[in-house]
């Protein structure tokens, strides 16, 4: 009798289509997603439903959704080995989110620090979706019975809630969901703002010189690097009291594979001018092939939409099995 082959551990990760990805997105997430395909069964999602917690311009959201998918493909996601799809193309996400909302406590949601932060940032639109966002995030993960979820610091609390909700549902209705674990990959540099290096790099920053976009051209990247905040010491070395220089060293190190010690030795006695130019060159060299592939994919709308349609069909097949099981357990009549 032949044994059933073991399934690879399943990973789910998503990114919102709210503008072009930054260098920080690339280093912290996107750059690593292609490599995960070797060892894991990967589902990658363009999280357009999550984007609705903030007012969106409809045509821009549609365009950015395609752009996000094209950039993920250009950065190394293989649609033959992974499932790449748009969240709203799989209705089971929203359907399961309602059931999970009914199994999530008000107090749990009100403790989410991201709700507090985003409420303060968007005080004119503190909507219910912003509050129940973690229940939809739980549905994203649990509908596929994902074993692992790559999480940044700002999402750890949401994953913990997902685990609590899964365990609660399993205890109430019998084992249904895989309780996901956080995926801790190789420690990557956390990329900070070029203008305020105490803050994380963010495309929502009002100062365009504080972030580098994956679509920025070589001249723009060089200009932003030259304007990056450093200090008056003029010495390339990593230290807590040199956040700007340390941030640039992190960028250069992660893109070239060089250690801080090697970087300090390389630029000993050279000052910041040559160092900033080298940082810019490492970014340009990393992004050039991705940008070329991105332009090619974006120009082929038939191919891109085909990938997303096939990805949605594959994702829906997995998700529907879970949703059917959940509906039966909670008592919803299915004909």
C-alpha cells in the first residue's frame, strides 16, 4: 500500500494594493516570498478588501490591484508553484469573516493597537470595518487552514487573535481550523525612513524623500539617497546614536550581502558622499530587472488577468471546502 505523500506546510501572506511598494516592503516581505516557494505551499493575496477601511478612489484601486499583482510576479512569484489571487475574487473570505466576527469578542477587537493607531490617523472615518478588520484577517488565514503566516511586528497581535478565535471555534464545534503559527524567516533589516530614521519607511509619509518606491528610476533613487539624513561625524559606522547612517548600512548590507564590519571597512575615510552613491547603486541594481519584468507583465493585461483568474479559481476551491464545513457546524442550512 503506497503512503499518501506529505503536504508541504501552507503559508498565506497578503499585501494591500494601496500604492507602489517601497524598498521597505521589498526587503521586509516581497523579496522573501519567491524563496518560500521552494519549501512551502504558498498562497499570495492582494488584499483589496482590507484597503476599503480607508476611503479609496475606485479607478485607482482597480489599477493598483493589477499593479500589485504584476509587481509580485516580477519579484519572483511563480503562478505555477504558488497561488496568486485577489482577495475579493474569493467570496469565502467575506463569508467566513461574518461567522468569525460572531465568535470574536468586542473586548478582543477593542484592544487591537492598530485600530487605535488607524483611528487616530483617520479620525474622520472610524468605520466598523476598521474595527472588525482582524476578523477578516483571521478569515483570510483560517479559510485556507494555513500552517504559517509571515508577520511583522505590527501584525503579531492580529495573528494571536486569529489563533484564539480558531481555538475557540475548534473547542465549540469540534476541530475545524488549523491553528496557525507565525513564520519567522531569516532576520532581515527593518528599513527606516530616509528622513526620520526613527520611523519605519512608509509610502504614506507626506515627505516623498523619506521612502524609495520599487518603481523609482535611477536618478530619483540617487537623489533620495543623497538627501538621506545622516549626521555631522562623517564616519560610516553603525551605532544607536547614528540611526540615519545605520539605516543606510542596513539597506546596503541586505542588498549586497555585506556585514556592517565589511561596510565600515569599505568606506573607511571616504565620508558619506561615496557611501550614499554606493547605497543608491545597490538599490538601482536590485530593482532594474524587477522593473523591466514589471513593465512587461503590466503591458500584457490578458496574461495578468489570466493569472489572477486561475489563482482565484484555485484559491476558491480550497476555501469553499472550509466554508462548507464551517456552515454545517454552526447550523446554516445548505441545500
